[in-house]
């Protein structure tokens, strides 16, 4: 972790949760698609259909949360509600992660996967909005970047142990049993490292609670939506985020499924994605350090251009070394674009209503996360190959880039 004194106890506790939950998303990215493919192969399902089904499940989880996020966000802004809702979502995610190791058919696995993703993503909505509670605007880029950076490298600790367990299958374990145990280990890591946040982080910006009513919540949602639409820089930023983060999330969630489909060995897929984590660590920290000098929106545009190149390169990808090269390049951009997106929005919003605004921010992110995997899935079904779905992501990145360019320079 960062040197003692550089970050406050509250900031360190918040950063540590990124280490906690990143272990789950790393397993989701690298292992679960491969494990799911083994379940579908046993059921006689074609590779491109397996990729599509996994994409549909990912989309279903994100669509459900997208519809709930603004409402949950509006409730969470009241005094004492943010951490309470965060805890409920955390428990749902942890139970789902453990249950993934207990089901054996591809259909039931997908159902539990949706539940686990819902809990993980809902907890992240409240966690992201806590950024306004734990630090100042001046430190927000740096704290957000360190969250992603330490999340990338810290999550590798349980991940490496789990991969060794799966690859070596000690104690007479089967690969299936080793994978199931790994899911339980990941859930334990996630839960234990969440404790400092639960203990130390407090909701410092809030609305007076009074009597909560459904009518008040929806009236606030209407006012906030009108405020966003009138604030042109914020509106352009959110719309741009919706488009470019769609491509980012799709690359993250579909990477191993796509790599498997084009013939990359499972071991190469897992090791390459592990390399992405280590590459992302220093680049995320550098992003936080230089954001104020270069400008956060300018850096985001640079990262978008990198992702467009990645998608073009992935269209022709058919060799393991190409996947490794792509993993390195993605690692250079992934932490930076995510951390700056979070902190830039955090500096735009009213602090006492941060959760409601992040709820709207998240609805755009979640609809994006729904659209990208679904797009890859549908195009894969129509063409018999997911390559054209990956290529279509270039248009989303380009549109996001164009919208960012519309934000006036004086607000950047």
C-alpha cells in the first residue's frame, strides 16, 4: 500500500476495497468464462453460442442494476443509508460468488452469475460515490487512481493462488473442484478486505433523513435529471462516458470468451490477463499523478484512441503472442480511463447528492455494459464469429471521443 502518511486512514480503507472486489472481477474475467465454456461444451453447445449466452447473462445483470441505480442512489444520499445499502449489496455479491462453486449445469450457473454480478455492481455504485466522502476534490484523481492501481496488483494475490490450484489440481482434486474452491477463496478475500471500509468510512455528505417516502425519492430523481440535462458539460460528459465505457467494459468482460473462440489456449488467456493487471498498476498511478498537468479529459481521449486501436487489432487476432501484446496495451489504458472517469465526475457533482448523481452516472455505465456484450453476442450469432462484434466497438469509442471534444475547454 502507499507510504504511511501519504493517505489518511479513511482514504486507505476506501482504496483497500478496490483490492477486495477486484479479486472477484478478475476471476469473472479470466476463469469464469472458461469454466462456463466447459459446462456448455459438455451440453453440446457451439462455441459462438456459448460466447453469446455469456454475453447475454452479463447484459441481463447490468440492465437490471441500471434500472435500479438511480432509485437506490437517491435513497442512499439520506443520512446513514449509503453504508447500509452498500452492506446489503456486498452480502448479495458474496453469497452469489460462493454459490457459483455449488452449481453444476450451465443454466443454473448463469442464473447465479447474474445474482453475483448484481451484488458486485450495486456495491460499486455506493463505493464509487463514497469517493466524495473520503477525500477532497484536489486529491480525488490521485485517490481514485490508487484505488484502481492497488486493486489491479492486490487482486493478483488470491488469483495466482487460485490459478495454481486449478492448473496443478493437488490433493486429487479435479479441475472442476479446484475451480469451485477458487470461487470460494475469492469470496473470502472480497469479504475480509471489505471490513476496513465498513469500519472506518463514514458518510460525511448527506441529506437530512426525515421521513423517507417514495414520492420524495422520485421527485428528487426528476429534479436531478433536469439539472443534468441543463448542465451541458456534465451532459456531454455522461453521454460520452456511456459510449466509450461500453467498449471498455466489453473488452474486460468478453476478452477470455473471445480469445477462446479464436483459438487461444486457456493458459495463455489467463496468464496474459494476469500480465494486464501488473501493467495497469504503474500506469494507473502515473495517470493520477499527471492528470492535473495534462488534463483529465485530454488523458481520457488518449486512452479512447488506444482502445480503438486495440479493437482494430483484435479483429485479425489469431495468435497467442498477439493476445499478449493486446493485453499489455489494454493494461496501459484500462486503469487510467476508469479512475479518471470516476474522479472527473466526482468533482462535477454536489457532494450531498453524490450517490444520486452517481446512480445516474451508473445507469449510463450499466446500459453501456449491457449494450456492448449484447452487441458482440448478437453479431456473433448473425455472422458465426464474434470478430465483427469486436470491430463494431470502434464506432462506440469514436462517438464518445467526439462528445468529449464538445466540452468547453474552460470546464476541463
